[in-house]
């Protein structure tokens, strides 16, 4: 692996830890800051909303700044946000610190993706992006259990102190080993927003959003699903989460490798189709733990396998606006997480059963498949039109 890509992936892991790590330690934070658990939960909601909006906006506002310099500065802001979180005496101050870390984390992630796309050869671009997404997925999936362990041993504030130290390490390594990256062609914000009018890429963003929505419809309620359908103890539930995490971390690399071998377009439809099937099949495998684990790990791996192929497809489709579209796609991912959690909660409240979640999630993924198919059909039609114009 290119050392520069490895360092960018490590930075992605560092900033990614901040988003969901709070979820596993909410009761402890709520107790320490003297707020309700529901109020403390806003730390996650606000983070996701700021993250989704900040990526495209900050990428546009900083378009004229050399990329390496911007990356280091943004990591510095992220460091400050975590230090403020560590010292936060009140909930209000911690919320302000979370907004700062969310905005900076969003920019670091999208810069990691756009810089990676620029520094590697096109033939290995999808694979390299897969490593970045492997870093993102590992931080999101493993952040919760890591946060719980550290909190139990040293207190919740130590989690953010540790992330601050990791950030300093990332700053030093990026400053030393990453060369200067030119800004490339800069488009006004109004033009970048108009780029969403490109129906081909717009439907690609929808595919990302609906896939993550389908995934989190099930994943957000995975613990009660395991308790209800398999009567698992807390210990075995943690084991299942660990196995799921391993699969999810490997999924980014798998998706990138698949796109390199088969091409991004074929990979997108293959991954979405297989992902929907794995969700629909999940409730029918609970009679056997070994069989269930196999399908669960397939589900986990596929949950992060789409991203590299999708990003590579977007870059191929609109190279001029690829930076902003990579940012929009990352925002679509965050919106999908929020939608999926909400839909799962609604389905549970209406039916009172968690066993219906995989069917609901699988249905949403079918919508993602349709969106991807529409995007690819538009792409194929435009290609035919260009060929006909060239021939005439």
C-alpha cells in the first residue's frame, strides 16, 4: 500500500472515532454533566447534522487553499475540539466542542478521499479509496466498544484525550510524509450546488443514502434483534458485534478490490443486490448460530463495500466537480444513517417487533438498487449519444 494512503487512512480512523464513540458512554456523560440521557443523545444528533452540512460547505470555502496545508490546519482544529471536549465543565460547552469536531472531521474525511483520488493512479484508485473507507468503517464500528472499555478503565474524558494524542501523531506524520497537493480547478459554490442537477450523479448519491438507511434500519436495533430471536446473553452479543466489526472493516478493502477487478459500475449493482439479499435472509438463519454468523458477516462486509466503487464511479462521471461530489456523497452517507435509525424506530413502534427490521431494511436497499440502476442507465445512454455524435 502507498504510505501516503496509509497515513490518510490512519487520519480517517482518528477523526472517525469521535462520531459514534459517545453512543456507548451516554449514561456516564449524562451523569457527569448533570443532564438526561435523552439530552446527552443530542451530542450524536447534532454531530451528524453538522457533519452532513459542513463537508460540502467547508470544501467550497477552502477551495483555494493548498490541500496538504488545509489538511494539517483542519487536523489542528479537530485537536482543539477534542481538547475542549476533554475539559468541558458543562453540557453547553461540550455541545460547542462537538460542533467544532464535527465540522473539522467532515472536512478531514472528504480531504482524505479527494487527496487519495489525486495521488494514486486511476487503475488503483478504487482500491486506494477502499483503504480510506476501511479506516472510516473501522472507526465507526469499533469506536463504541473501544470507548466503553476506556471509559470503564479511565473515565469518559480520557477517550477524547486519547483521540487528541492520536491527532497530534497524524499531524506530524502528514506534515512529514505527504507532499504538497495543488488545489486543482476551483468552482464557485453556486456552480458546485448546480452540479447536483446532474441526474446521473444525483441518483448515485440517492443510492448511497438509501443503502445506509436500509443498513441502519437493522443495525441500530441489532441488540434487541439478537436478544429476541436468539436469546443471546450480553457477552455473546458483544462477540457478535466484534465479528460484525471485523467484517465491516474488511468490507471497504473488499469493495475497492472488487471495483478494481470488475469495474465500478458492475460492482455497484452486484454489491447492492447481494446486500439486499443478505438482509432479507437474516431472520431465516437465526435457527443456527454458525449459519447466522456467516450471513451476518456477509451483511457486515457488504455494508461498507459500496463506497469505494461509488466514489470511483462519481470521479469518472464528473472529474471537474468530483471533489464536491465526493463530499456530497459522504453527506448522503450521514443522512442515510439518520434516516435508517428513524425508520427503524418507527417500524418498531408501529409493530412492536424487531424481527421485521431486516425486511424493512432490505426493501429500502432495493430502492437504493433502483437508484443505482437509473444512474447507470443514464450513464450508458449518454455514452451511446456521444458515440453516435462522433460517428456522424
